[in-house]
C-alpha cells in the first residue's frame, strides 16, 4: 500500500508537497489546473526523468498500479481517421492499429515526399542544364568576336571553334589569373602586327632627358638677403625704409650728373636730392652687392638655356611604342616643365628683389618620374626588337595572354556557373540520397504493417461485458458491435447502419472507463499476474452528461470503493458534488477506510492539503474561497468572479446584467479591465476573450463588490466575502 507520495519541481508543484495516507480509499479534490493530472501521470509512470525529484513510499514489487486518466484513453481507445465512428479497444490492439495506421499514413507521406524529391531532382537537373547552356552561349561570343575575316587573333582559337562544348570546357579548365592581365586585346593585336609583314622592323630607343643646372636649385644665394654697404651714411635710413630694392630701383630715375644742388626726387617729386645724397646711395650698393646680382643673372642664363634644350614632346611621339604610355608621359612631362619654369620665375624675381629670400623646387624628382615613363617605352621597344627575332615565341605568348584575358573577362560567367554547378551537385546528390532513403523507409513501413497485422488480439469477451455495463449505467440507446477484425462501432438499437459518425468525449469516456474496469478485474491476460492492484482514477466524469454522473459514481462505489479486490484506491476529481458523492456517509466506516485531500494552487505553486468531511462545500462556495485568497493566480481569481456572477444572477436570481455595467459607479477607468473580462461572454466572439496574467486585485475586488451592491445584494456579498 502506498503510504506517501512526494511531488516536487514538476509542473505546478514548484515546491515539495506530500500526500500521506494509511487508508485504502483516498479522495482528492482540486479545481482544473491545480495538478491532478500531474499526480495521476506520475503514478502511471514514475520512471520518467521529469519525475526525478518525486517519490513514492510503500510501493513494493508485488504491487501493480492501474491508472485511468487521459493518457489511458489515448493509449487504449483508437479511432482511425478514415473510419469515423469506428474504433478499437485494448492497448495491444490500439498500439497495433495505431502503428498500422501510422505506417500507412507514413507511407502516403513518404511516397508524396519521394515524388516531390524526384520532381525537385528533375527540376534541378533542368535548371543546371539551362544555366550551363546560357554560360556556353555567353562563352561562344569569344569565337564570334575573334575568328573569321581579318581577325588577326583567330590563331588563338585553333581546334576550339568546332563546338560550344569544346570552347566552354577549355576556358572552364583555365585558372583565373591572380591579377588583371597588363595587356589588352588591342595590345596583343599591336604586338602581333608589329612582328608581321611590313611592320617587322626594329625601333630606336628614346633618349632619357637630362637637366644639367639642377645644382643651381640648391644654391644658398637664393636664401640670402642681398643688401648694400652697412657702413654707408644712408644705410640706417634704408634700413628704416625697409626696402633697399625700392631704393635701388629709384636710382634709375635720377640723372647721372645732377645739374643743380637739389634735384627733384623721383618718388615724392620734391627738390630734395643733392649730389652728396646720390653719391652716398650709390656707395651703399657696393661691389659685393653687384657681385651677388651678377651671380643671380648667370644662374638665370644657364637655367634658361637648359630649359630651352629640353626636347619637345613631339620628339618622343614619333616612336611607335609611345602611344602606350602617352597619357602618363604627358602628365609627367608637363609636371617637370612646370617645375623648371616656376624655378626660372623665382630666379627672375630674386634678381628684381634681391633682399627677398626664395626657395627653388628640386626638379630631380619630377625629372626622374618622367624618365621612368621613357624607360617603360624603351622596355616596349626592346621587347619589340627582341620579338622580331623570335616570332613563334611571341605568338605563343600572345596566345597565352589572350586566354588569360578571356579567363579574366569571362570570370563572372564561369564563376557563377561553377558556383551554381557545385551547389547543384550537392543538391542533386542530396536529393538522390533522399529518394533512396524514402524508398528504404517505405519498405520499412510495409514491413511494420505486415508485422503488426500479426500482433492484434481479440477482445470479444470484454466488449460483451462493456455492453452489459452500458445497460447497468442506464445507457440503452446505443451499444458496441463488431465492425471488422479488431474494429468496433457504436450502433443505435438494431439498426446497424445508423452508426455514430464520430464519438463524443463523453462516449469515449464511458466506453474506455468500462474497458478499464475489465482490465482491473483481470480480463486481460497481461494483468493476470496475481499482483495486488492499486487503482488510480483521475476525473472520470469530466466529459459526462449530468444524467450519467450518478450512475458512474454508483459503479465506482460498487466496483472499487466497497470491494476487497483492490489494495488501494486514489480517486481525483474537480467536482465538489462528485467528491461529496464518493465520500462514505457512514462516519465510522469513513474514518476507518477513507482519507480526504484538497489540492490548492496559488502563486507559490500547488500543495496537497488534508481536509475533513465537514470542509466539503458546493462549487459556488468554492469559488468564493478562491476569490478571497489574493495569493491565487490572477486568471483563476478573475474566472471564479465571473463564474460566481453568472451562477448567482443568471441561475439563482434570473437577472440580466447588461445594464449594471453602464451605471456611473462601474464606469471608472480602474474598473474597465474587470468590465471587459466579465462581459467577454465566454460563449461569444473569440476576439473578446483575453488572457489575464497580471491584474490589480484591489480594483477587481472593488468592482466585484459593486456588481452586488448596485443590484441590491450587498448583504449577500458581505456574508460570502467574510
């Protein structure tokens, strides 16, 4: 006998809760969602990993637990999808029929998937063939562009002009150059023409440009401030003027020999120039000054001569290889000329204003850049001259370069096809492998069908007992009849053609529960082991019409609760009425054999609590109990409030609540969530239904109270809310 059940860290049992018992009959009450199914599923299969923190005390090897719950119905009641109203019973038959049905369904699915994969394979092959054909047509333009007529590079296509396939295969086999080829197709044509016919003559290399007076650009004299004699009597005056060059220029406007003592000043036009002043000014610009000026003039003369000796651009343009580097040459040539012309201008400025320092630009850098271009042209000339003597080698090199250019230019086409082809090969291989796998799996499913057809068993005797049980329950409008091998149907009266097209949850429950009783009685060979049986029944009336609840209750009383055939009984239900019906009214017998429990759930999780017979209340009182507990989940509190209002006003007082929510007291903003929830009308449009996960308990409780008070039932509310 089970003495203790511990549930922990599973579903709503967040913390350890314990059911301890020393009684044969154990009745457990709990609202839907509190954890009854978790308890029955644990007793059904304690070995599952998810129950590792749960345990049972008192269970021994000679005990066998038989559990009736939704899992039992799913395991033992099978209704083929293509045979509505037809079903099979027993776990072995159900398992076999399920496996057969699943196998047939799987075969249909596999065959559809196999066909789909085959179609995908054909589509893939067609697609890659089309892409290859497109690539071939693109590559074929090489043949049309470079062969025929006077196209000089046609020799590069020798043996490749017969078919698109050969040309495509050739270019695809080539390795793409690491960098874009330096030469263009026009270059190759020029190279070939330069060694052919009248063009087969050698060219003269171009001379490098020299510029001898580069040393002048670094002369220190240009940075020197050239001024006159510091010992002159006018030196201090000229310093104060701050412009000796201006004074020197002014001497040119004075007469060589003054005719009178005071000559007119060329600047201020006053008669202030005396013979002595003129002499002193001339003495200021002494021999040293003149020597520096003469040096500057010499530099200018040499620099100018050198500029004039620079070869003109036309000198270089005459060379046949010049065109290749024409643009770069012009840029570098103009840059060099600009530098030296600018330097010349600076020298001229220095002569005009000797006291101002100037810095010339070093022309060596620009000249070197220019000569490098000339050297590149000379390299082409040298290569040309060399090629004249090696025609076949040149043609071979031209051919190799031609295909490097083609491979580079058509890389996008080739690379795109190669990428598509590689992807297609992977996909094709995967599809072919999948098709083989589907064929193999279809064979496996056919084997399953063959094997399972041998495994089904006959339960004729159990069906007879179930029909008798239906009569005992007062159900005479239908019975079970055989449909075919291991399949059964429900018929009305004697009209076997008038079968149920589908079975309701209540009908499934009645039939499966009667079958469960047959298993408990030992009618199935697998249960005839002599073990002591512990019976667990989870909510046997959840889908039943009220007219059957009493009969099922009497059946449970007679078969389980008042029978010595079973070691222990656990009965779980969500209905207080049914819970009350299952309790023994005989106080002494109840005390000896029964123990009552309640499963309570709040925000901290579910807990199993022992309860007394006196605590049993009806459902209406139970809802009030939940509403008063602010630790319960928001959804449960809100739902219980709605059930109380529906029960009290619709069924007890027969009142319409449509107008009460339009009263000013109920229109406060804080009551709007409550109003929407209570008025969602559980059987109306789905868009009005919403899931409450968090709510303001105070607002809902105040609004709940207002419903009663606004309708004149404040006294009833105050009594129930205590």
